[in-house]
C-alpha cells in the first residue's frame, strides 16, 4: 500500500475510534436533566398525591398515592431519559411505586419513625427498580445493567427517606408517599452517576460489538 493510502486508512481509523468515543461520552452528558427531574418530580408528585388522598395510612391510600406520585415522578424521569427508554417508563414507575409503597407501608405498620421510613423506602425502591428494569431491558439494555439498577434503587430510596426524615420532621405526620427535596437531591445525584455509568457501559459494549463485526 502506498504512503498516501496508508495515511488515508489511519485517518479513517482515527475517525472511527473518535466517533465511537464521542458516542460513548455523549449519553452521560445528556443526562444532566436527570437530577433536575428528580428534584422537581418527587416533591411535586408527593404533594399532589397527598392532596388527593391525605396521607398513607392504609392499603388503599398507599396504592392510590403510589399510582399518582408514580405517574408524576415517572413522567419527569422519562423526560430526562427519553433518548434512552420508551414512554413505558412512566406506567412502570407508577405501578412499581404503587406496589412497593403498598407493601412497604404495610410492612412497617404505617409507622413514621426514621427506621420505618427507611424500610418503607427500601421496599418502595425495590418495586420501582424492578419495574423500571423491565423497561430498560425492553429498550435494549443488557440484563446485567437492568439488575444493577433494580438492586441499587432500594438502598438509594432508603437513604433519601432517612435524610428527608430529619428535614421534614415537623411534617412527617402527614405521611407523604415519597421523600422530599432534601432526599431528592441525594437520590438524584447518586442515581445520575449510576445511570451515566450504565449507559456508558452499554455504549462501550455496543462499540466493541460493532468493531468485532467489521
């Protein structure tokens, strides 16, 4: 091969590698909306649900408040993730929150102690995480990434509730279905980092697969 031809091949190879690198980085950059969506969605979702039902103190109220808050939270999250997941993220979040909150609140006897709220949050997070993981798989993400997301949600929810229990101590008796803004800040940052890592890994895997196919 001539020197000119070799130079062209090297340039084409550089463009291919550089394009794959930018493709892997860009999804994480586009996730900057996620923490904002969490910070907005959780307080609004909890407030609207509480207005509609007035406290999680029974199976019925937990179910309804979970559905309402889940729709609002799911819509806010989907707006931030719409390039990566389908609209099914919204009903999945709503159903997952309703199931998880109903089970979690009943498990702690509708208690409002910090330990009760953390445990309720963990169970709610499990419900949300599992249903959202199904949407991740449906969108083409690997099962391993979906499992990581499902497993990470319970401790993140528990921590967020634990933090909120200190900030909204005076209003804890209102029995909100989700944690407040203080917990949302922590939850949003932690899950943003996790989502960025998972999407980066998915992009790297796709890039390696494409390179092997060539």
